């Protein structure tokens, strides 16, 4: 599976796409990932980049994963950027997955607005949704914020980025059964995350992705 990630630091932090690749290969799917990112930028910015347009049109990807900015999130700008990039992908015959990030640690009240916009776009356009922000919300019910967030309160910790990657994995594969990370070469366990926490993240990611994708 060949995947292009388009987004910002919520995509490239802790090499999240590489973790997606490792998860895919751990389940027997030979994969390649690439990313075009720019810190703090939204999807409208990426619609104007020639390298984004060229890669979508000619890169031979099996999926394009799109992620809009989290801080300063604007539903109107999100819809504009996502729609234009999906149009490019449609012309190239490449399916699109929307990867929803998480609200700032100190502004968790902003999550529902972001969630509603991503869910509405995906339902209207038939795109799978990787609801990482909602997975984060569910994990925060039992896990400390500093377990999942980087010290800046904006980006994810290594564990939070792993949770995002697991969520993207379930969204793009459409897998409905929860994997046991101890039975595969799971990159979370390899990175030193406790096996019980990896299993909990797989459970929340799989279940939440099913909820949002039907």
C-alpha cells in the first residue's frame, strides 16, 4: 500500500507515518509512505503547492491522508481545502482519508467543533475518517494528559503519536477486528510502550473508527 500524507506537524511529529507503515507491514501489507507537510499550515495552503498537486496526480498512491490545522481550526477553511484536495485525488482515482487531530491540552472544549466538521465532510463525501482527536478524548478519560501530550500542550507525546498512527491504520485498512499487539511486530511495543497500554490504544482506535465510519 502506497500512502501520501499531507498535513502539518500533527502528521510529522514522532514520524507518525512511519509508524503507520510499520503497522501495515506487521500485518503483512507491504507498504510505502511519503509526506508533504508544513508546520502550522492548513489544507488550503496545500492546495496551492505544486508538489502536492503533482504527487497526487502522478505518485501512484493507494491513499492520500489529509490533516488540517488544529490550533486556529476553521471549519470553513477546512471544508475549502479538503474539497479541493479531494477533487485532485478524485481526478487521479485515489481515495482520500481524513485524519482528524486533537484540540490543545488546555482547550479541550474545541474538540467537538473539529470533530463535527470532519465527520460532516466525510459523510458528505464518502471518505473514511481517522478520528484521532476522538480517540485521544477517550484515552484521556483514564490516562494523564502528559502521557498523551507533548510538553507544549499542542503536539502529541510519542504515545499520543502512536495512538494517532493506530487510528489511521484502522481507518485506511477498514479493519473491524481489534489486533492483539503482542501477536504482531507492533511498533508501540518495540518503542517501549507497555503492552497493556498498546492493547488499550488498539481497542479505543478500532472501536472509535468503527463508530465514525459505520
